[in-house]
């Protein structure tokens, strides 16, 4: 009886795998993927399912008994990690307040659910008329199964487009209907005071994971395929409320992370605005929440 089967890959259906632990063939030898570049890692549920072999650029040979799972991702060896720059893999259940803002079927920005039908994001994310908001997104592929929430109204802070100042880089999105709350969709409280300088905040998003050389990433070189997070240090709170953060261990935000929530002590203190990117490491400037609480309250009442 022949127990062979094939996986035909869609262009976006495979990622890749880099270094591994020493788990192995019994008493085997450590190997590098460059020695066996044809090896395909079949994953399901975030872990190992089976092995396989690339026999064409979009075709994998594996065992038939490996194909009883509907949720298979194939990884090759040509990978660096997906990302907020050098961040960590995250699950939406760890950051259920994260809102995925889509336009044209892809990532536009991040945001945060602050009410069941209200999203806080960056003002500079709101120049597009075709926005859909999604909850519960851990992987980009989840978008295919997510209908998302239609937008009723968007309001950027009125001073942002005239000044470009990060201190007013906040915007609100009112949804046409409320999100369904659950383990993958929750609300986050607004901070009512500035965070302490020296504190540690957390940022989460799907933004660019790698920049080429020292050039600023004007193009989205490689978006993360998975939600990621990083811990960042709060370096300063400016007189206008702008929050200055610095990457820790070469971890930082980059293009595509814009509008994403900056959380401290279980509250949203700001959204990703801009930064001293260079190669997307270094200082970042976050649009603050606490100085604009009055504007948020007044604006949402009109939406």
C-alpha cells in the first residue's frame, strides 16, 4: 500500500524555520538546514506535525497519514523570525484588545478596542476610506476567515494633519456594530495619568520585521505573518504628553505597527506614532492617551 501524499502550496502558504532545539532523531546528529535545504517542516497548532520534502517550489512530498489536520503550515529554512523588529511570537488571547485595521485586504495599522464598538488608533492611520476592523487575529491567514467589522465613522484628532505632531496622533473608529467579546476579543482601559519614566511597556503588532541595511524602511520589506510583541523602556514623557520609548535588546516598532497599542500596567498609555527609526531600532515616539482623555470623551459622543 502506498502511503505518500502531496501538499500543493499557495504562494502565501509557506513560511520558514530557522534554528531549532536539539530534539532529534534518536541518537542522531545535530544538523543545519543548509545541509538539508529540501527539508519541509509541517506545523499545526503552532508545533511540529510532520516532516516532508520540497520537490517543487510550491509542492511538498510527505506521508499520507500526516494529512488528517486541516490547519497545516509548511516552513522552509530560509527564514528569520516574523515581527515587531526582533519581537516575540504572541497569541491574540494574550493581547485580546488588539484591533487589526485592514484596507485592500491587507494590513493598514493596529489599534485597540476601548469600547465594544470603538477603536483607538493613530490619526495618521485614518487617511484611507476603505477600512475594516478585525478582532481575534493571531496570524495573517486568519483574515481569510474573518468577516471583520464595518466602519461607521472615523475621526482623527483635528490638530494632527495641520501639525503632524505625535502629541495629537490619535484617532477614533466607530464600528457599525459591537464586537463579540470572548477570549480573543476584549477591551482595554484608558490610562488616566502618565506612565513612570523608567517603566516597562509592551507593544504589539504585525509590522515590518526586518529592514535592509541602515536605510529607513520606506517599503514594507517583510510584514510579520504572526502577531508579535516586544517590551520597551519608557525613556521620557514630554511636556506635551508625548511618550518617548526605547527598544530593549534591539526590539522595536516599525512600519505596519502604527496605531498599535502601547500598554502599561494593564492600560493603554499610547499608540505607535513615529520614531528615530534608522533601521527600525532606537527611539520611538508614541501618541499619548492621558492628555487627550477629554477629546476622546467628547468626540466619541458625537460619532
